[in-house]
C-alpha cells in the first residue's frame, strides 16, 4: 500500500484491497481470483444502503390508553405497560417479525410475509386480555425505506392510518395486504372503503374473522 502496509493473500482466502496499491504473485503457481466490482457496497445490508424493501407493516396500540393512565396512575400504568410490551413482543417474535419501535403504548413491526403479520396480530389482544386492556392492530403491505434502524415511507403512514380505524380487539388489514392472503386459510370480512388521512383515494379495509 502507499502507506507501506503489506498483505499476503493465500489460496482460498477472501480479501478487500482499497485503491492505491501495487501487487505481484509470489512463486510459480498461476494466480486465479474472482473479483466483484463495488464489493464494498455489495456486502452492505439494505438498511446500510438506505434501500427500499417490500414488507408487511404492523401497528398495534392499546385502546383508550389515556383514560387508563388517568384511572390507574403513573406507577401502576408503567407496570401494566411493561407486561403488555413483553407479551406483544412475544407475539412479534413468534412469527419472526422485526420490531422497529415502540411508541408510547404502541408497536411498529415489519414482517417478510403478510400471513405472518396477521397471525402475530391475532395473538395480541388475547395475550393482554387479563391485564384489563384491549389492543387494536392495523396492517398494510408496501415498500419501506430502512434508514438508521427506522422505517420510512408512505406505506408506514398508511399502516398507521389503518390501525387508527380498527376497533378494540380488531385486526384490520388494507386491501393490498388482503390480496396477498389468498390461499392462506385466513378469513376476512369487508369494512368498506375509507379515506386515509394524508393519502389520496378511498381504500378497502378488511377485518380478520376469528376462528
């Protein structure tokens, strides 16, 4: 290297050599290698690159949480919220979701399949039932941009708007997600078309039918 650094590369080894170097073959054996153009970028994750990826986005939150805080008081609410978080995370983990963040009494998670997201959502309200709270969940599928561990994009906002339409104990999915669930064995009923705040056009919504 220009700074005097030396490196010997042997058979079967992988290497990265930045610009500004000289190189030669030691010995009589021929040198064969496979080189990747832009290998430094090739090895980065979508998040490192700030790329857009397709994901099913789940938003959950506790129904009427403000009234609960007022009734329980800060200390009791903090204990309840901790237990709620443990149980909601267990549902997300069970179906290999990726928790992106917990905002107050809500969660944002990404899944690599629509059925996994709905199956995780179906567990949530029952999981916290004995705590005296109800959970509502909204799900939408679309492209998101992962930057610094955060999910961004119109699809994230759409999922949040879907969640805001859900009732206590309800799992509400967008028409986009519903279309991806054909053949999944999951059953839904129409909730009509709704305008989502900040987004153009009325969109169909569907509620998960419980077995």
